[in-house]
């Protein structure tokens, strides 16, 4: 794994595979205190990872109290 420091923060490129398809996600922050990893929906949609009607949607607040939504 190649780690790149940006502003003293560690970033990597992550390979996500789903149903024999793969997408690379660049500039992923390694956050050792985070309880969850989030990936942008428009990026993983390229390999058909999308919310289904039975998924639960969650809202979180990140840096600067910015609100984001995700599914699980």
C-alpha cells in the first residue's frame, strides 16, 4: 500500500470490487478514529453499488458540521 502525506494526513488509493467489477478510489484519508468509511455514491455507482429499497439511509455531520447521507 502506497501512502501519500498531504498536510501531514495519510491518503491512499482504495480498490473497491463488487460482482466482478472494480473501481479505484483515489485520495482516501486513513482516519484511524473513524467508526465508518464512506465512499462517494457517484464513484461506486460505476460498479453498480446503489441503494436498494430495503436499505436504511443515515445522515451524519462531518468537518465543519457539513451534513452527508449514506446507506447501509
